[in-house]
């Protein structure tokens, strides 16, 4: 099983970026934990981060050639990127949307995700644990249960 985890804009600043909201772990630390967790489950899990919409769309297109599923934290693009929504739909890959913070309990603009309808589930508000929950969801889905 092969899974791509995509982190969107500003998530490269994790650890320093509003730690009260996003936690103190760096993205490199989280990625290492995700890869290790995947390994335990026999998943070849790869991670990528990009700050631009087009590059994220390219990652989704490339994933069509090798991945079985996608986990994506589209960050601020969550709230307005129809292009990322379209790319996920076009890929046909099962996808899970992730957020560290509880987007439904923050500013009004964060409550709405244009990406969610392209995903199996949206996992939000559990800090870095949101990503681990997403791995479990996708793993079960890909195993057919
Ligand atoms: C986020 C929530 C978004 O609203 C925000 O723009 C982010 C991070 C999260 O993980 O909580 O950059 O996706």
C-alpha cells in the first residue's frame, strides 16, 4: 500500500507558527513519525509540502502514477481552491482531508471546506494526531473494511 501525504502552504513553519494553535512539533518531526507509523502498518508512506497551488496539483497528478491514496492538509487552500478539489476528483484516488486545528471553531472563513466533497472524510482538531487518524481511515478503506 502506498500513500502520499501532502501538506499545504505555511505548514513548513510548523513548530514556530502559532504554536498555541498548531503545536510545537516541526513538520520534519511529524513527517518522520508518520513514515514510522506507516512502516508499522506495512504502508509505503511518502510526504511532501508545498506553498503553491499549482505544485500541489502536480503532486496529485504524479500520485496517480504510483499512490493508492492521498492524505492532504490543504491549509488555507481548503477554503477556496476549486483547482485542488478538481485535481483530487480527477485523480480518482481515495483521499482524506486533515487539519491540525478545529477549523469549525475558529474564524468563520475556516469553517467551510471546498475540498471536503472530494474526500472520504475530514479529520480536524486533533493536532498532529489528525494525520494518524487519517492514515487509519485510509488504511481501512484500502483494505476494504
Ligand atoms: C489548517 C487550517 C487552515 O484553516 C489554515 O489555513 C492552515 C492550517 C490546519 O491544519 O489546522 O494553514 O489546515
